[in-house]
């Protein structure tokens, strides 16, 4: 069963309070949503409904690394992308215009339900907070690997995990 835009909007309305976020804004004309995480993290997640690819594209801008650390950060993100299947398909990219690092995840619309969407968004946000700290503050603050989200994102055996 393919979930449509209105169903996703309903899911977001239902799960919003459970996500502990400041706001979820819907933009029907662009078939997208913006989730303001909270005042502390100042993260915003974008969710785009992509009917042609039958997916939601979840994204977050994490900031641009300081120039003196850019090569080190880019290397880390390439390594992270190589293991993207191990952490549910979350991947990193660099916006060519701004130099900002962008975290991305494609969530299939087939058989999507509110609980799966809630778990995926919560896990994505957890990873974004950890990765943004690495991108902006450096490796001294936390030398461990970034958190990996904990939510099922696809068929059995394919998940985002901690």
C-alpha cells in the first residue's frame, strides 16, 4: 500500500507530540514539511514527499566545517557513506553552493505507518545532532562514532540502528 501526501500529513499530526519538537509546518504547495526540533539543538528537518520515486526524503543541514578541518570532515563523511546500509541508508552530502553538510535519508512510502515514521524521524534527529557536533565542534568533543538511528526503514533485515 502506497501512502499518499494527506496520510503522511495525518501521521505527522498524530506523532508530533511524541517527537518532542517545537513545530511541524506543512507546505502543501510543495508537498513538504519542516520540523523545528527544539531551541537547544536549533536543528530543522525537511521532509519532501516524492511521489515519482515513492519516498519521503528527510534532510537536515548540519553546517559547514571550519576550513582547516574540511578535508578531515569530508573524509569522515565519505567513510560514513560507505557504511550507509549498516545504519539504514542515512547518508551525508555537501551542498556545493554553501559548503554545508547535509544529512539525508529516503523513506519508502510503501507500507509506511505513523509508528515507523516516528521512529525514523526520532533516529534521524539523534544522528543529525551527533553529526552536527562532529562537523562543527570537532573530534575533540566526542571521539566516538556518531549515533546511528534506531528505526526500521524497510523490509525485514534492513534497519537504522543504534
